[in-house]
C-alpha cells in the first residue's frame, strides 16, 4: 500500500481481501453467530450506483459486503470508522438498501429485498460512543426497524483478542494507547511497557503459526498492517514508531509475505498456461486459480478478475471443480 488519505480503511480492506478467514471470529463476536471457520465467504462488489433525483448516478463504495455460506446463507455489510460519526447512519441506509436491491427479485407484482446484517467497527471510542445504531423506516401503515451493532476495538485487551481469536483487531490495537503517546514519547520506561506488549503480540502470533492455526502469510500481513497503522497514527512520535516497529519487524509484507503469495500465484499461473497450451484451452489456469482460492491464498474477487469472469460465474465453476475432485477421490 502506498501513502493514502484513508490509511485505516486501506488496512481494513487489505485484511479482508488477503486474510478473509480472520472475518469469521469477528462476525461471531459481533452478531453472536457460531460459525466454525469452514464456511465459504463470498465477497460482493463494493461499488454501488445510487440514482439521484436529478437523474444522475452517484457511486458509493462500501468498506465490504459479503456472504457467509454455511447451514444457511447470510449477507453482511461491515464498515470501519476511525471515530464516531452520525452521518454513518445515512450512509448505512444508502448502502444497505442498495445491497438489498442489487439482489432483489420480483415475483408477480411484488419486489422482495433482503437487507444485510450490518455492523461498524469504531477504532476510537469514548463513554458517549453508542453500543448500537438504529434504523427506523416508516412506511404507510407500519414501521420497520433494525439495529446496527457497534464494535469498539479499544475495548479489547490483548488477552481478549487472542482468547477470542480476534486477530483482525491486532493492527488497530495501537489506538488504545493513542491518548498516552505524549507520555510514551518522552519516557523510555513507559515505552518499554509498550514494547513488551508488542513482543507478546508477536510471540503469540508465532505460537499460532507453529500450531498451524494461521499461515506465514497471515502472520506477516498482520504484522505489516500493524506497522502501517503505527506509521500514520504515531507520525509525530518518532521514538514510539521506531521502537514498536523494531519489535514487530520491518516491512515484512513487501519482501516476505507478498513474495510467498506472489510466488504461489506466479507458479500457478505459469502452470495453468502450460496446461492451457497443451490442451489448447484455459482450464489449466482456471483450475490453478480455484486451488488458490480453496487454499485461502487468493480472494474470489481477485481470482474472478484474473479469470475475467463475473464472481458468481467463477464461484459456480469453482464449486463444480471442487465437486469433481471430491467424486474422483471417492472413486479412487
């Protein structure tokens, strides 16, 4: 990621796209679900076009919206916000209704739309930050209302993050120390306490890696995204930046984790091209993209883009491919 005017949103989206398995424990925490982690996550396009009264279309980009396919299929819409902002309510209404309309269906003279399960992650919060937002839609003859749960990253300690497997929150944990940055910057002793905490984070990530709970790529991505947030939030505090980054490691993602994934992608694409040349088809490359998605090395969105297919079409073909492998395994 290069320098951006929305660094926290960029980190949020990078974690979602590159480490999508980290979403499941967060959804369980926010919505009280009991997903196991074996469910399929299917991302939908983030771009939506809203029709305005003057006839023009205005583009809106959500932070993320996706389906989790388990015993049943549910749609989710999740936004990241650095601070409390009541204008979020208007944006949520616009996003939620457009997401619902995108997949709405007409039966006879009835339009059926399903609103997604929505939530917001606040990176900063205080005693006045609400625990939920609320929508009330007044229609002729009746009212409809629903709540949008609020997750506050600053409320979670390191122990809670690891106990609940909320690894997605690690890059944003530095926000819980933000109000003490001035003290830390001028006190080596207090910075030592901060360093010790981040040593704990890095060691516990290493333990999860050794136990096979996360991949090397996921560990490196979490560390690199933590550094990205640190660079921005502590840009005026050189001592804090340098010492925490010294504990967590340098720019590992660019030289380590990205290379791990990119090498796999390159090998996959090259192998796919070889197969395609042999058979005069593109099946080899497509199958390799299926394998990368099934092994959580590539998002469906990115794979479908590389295959030049709509996401729904790519997902359907991948399901057929997976089923054929399963049938072959049973035959053998």
